[in-house]
C-alpha cells in the first residue's frame, strides 16, 4: 500500500521537524537555550516586541534608527578604534577625529543638527579619553564572552574588559560605555543583569576573578561602579536561568501556535512612543503619537547631568522586581530598590580615570 506508507512517512517527517524546531526528541535531554542578555530582557520588557524582533518570519520592518542610536554607535566605534591606533597616535584629540569619521547621519532632523551634535559628541569623547591611560591595554575590546548555566548558553559582547591589580592579584573589570541623556548611578551598575552576566562569563572564560562592573558615562566622564560577590553573581545567573525558562516556553508556544500564541501580550507604556515596531502594534499606537527620530536630542531635552528620572522610567518601575533588572543601551535603565539581589552595596560614582 504505497499511499499508506507515504502518508506514514509524511506524518513521521512532520513530527520530527516539529520536534526539531522545539529542540526536543524522545529520550534525549532538553538542549540548552541559547540567548544574549538583550534577548532575555526583551521578553520581560515587552513580549509582543520580543516576538516581532526574534521570532516572526519574515520579521516586521523596524523603523529607521533614531539620532540617539546613531550617536551611541558612532561613540562606541570611535572608542573601539582608538585602541587600535599606534601608541604615539593614541591621543584624546585622535579620539575626536575617529568620532568624526565614524559619525552616522541617520535620524537627525537636518544636516545642521547632525553637524552640531557631531561637534558636541566629539568634544565629549575627547574629554573622556583625557582620563584614560593609553599605555594600559585592555584585556579585551568588544570581546565576545560566552558561558553555560544549568539551562542556558549565554553569549554577549562586552565593550571593554580591563585587567587591574586587585587585593589578591590581577582581576578583570567589565566596562560598559553609556551615551544616554542621564548619568549612571551605582544602583544601575549593581542591578544590571547584563553586566553581572558578562562578569561571570569573563571570569569563567579567562579563569581570572571578575567581580567589578563599571558604567562609563561618556558625556559626563563619570563612572558608576559596583563590586559583586561570588554569591551575588550566582544569584544573577539564577535570574538569567529563570528568564531563559520563560523565553523557551514562549518560543515553544510560538512554534505551535504562531502569532496566535497567548504568550506575547503587549505591555503598553510611554515607551511605546519610542518602539521600533510600533507600526505593527495597535495597542502601542494608542499610547500616543510616535516620537520623532531626533526627539531625544531636542533643545531643552538633551542629556541631563543629574540623573533625574523620565516619565517612562517611572512607568517601568512596577514591571521590575524590587531589585531591578537593569536596562539596555538606548533605553531607560532600571533602578532597583535596596536589597541583596546584586551583592554588597560597594562601588559608587566617580570621574573616569
């Protein structure tokens, strides 16, 4: 009976492909879930946007990058390339020139605004680099780090990994550049899940102690730092495992139900005015008009130097646990309450250098 045999083979093939999509075969252990810190936090922040960004195929078209995103990318590229210069050319002024060459015009209102911000950000980069020792080569620049946990294969890219002398010998320090409007606080460094995961991964990869994490705010030259403990890093890894289990369950639901899955509700807030995928989300559109591409750079609303909160940050607070989860580049960063979720309250804010 060729027809029956063919049908049986078809059913078996569909079953196997479904199992493969979900990463499961009978009698085999469940494979580890592969993700970056950004992906883990994306599902927590808005499941609908997570689906748009990571699961839908074809992926919905995202809006063009905004001006503050262009500023961030250009700044990071300039600071990366500065370390590739020969030592004799590694000056603060050279950093400003690298910024000029790396400048991205996308998102600005017009050429005049772009040129004004190019000069402004170039000056910020130059001032920041005056406090950086050009002779102390970092252990890694934009270094990819990776590690495994009980349920997760974690991969991320660290802006900079320094090697410094600690109490018991050389230690690694995770450095993350920030270019947003508000300055960073020790609480930001303490509660940041990505920074803690990068530290744990660097420790494991390089087999060298890594407990200190730093947020370098390039516009003001300040550094917000926190020193974790081994125990606090373990708690952050447990937190990542929990998020990975939630994301894995959502991915499996999408594989079975597609866009009809109930695992991807929107979380409307003031942030919807900035969302790259709001054109595809009616609930987000109802939160108000979309912000212009240069809204974060408008006069009177440029980068602040005193850490005031924004309305959208206040709206996010109920969504974050008492310890907070930290934020991602280009978006409001969480400020957790005082608890033991991120280790002992050691660190603080200082000038770079």
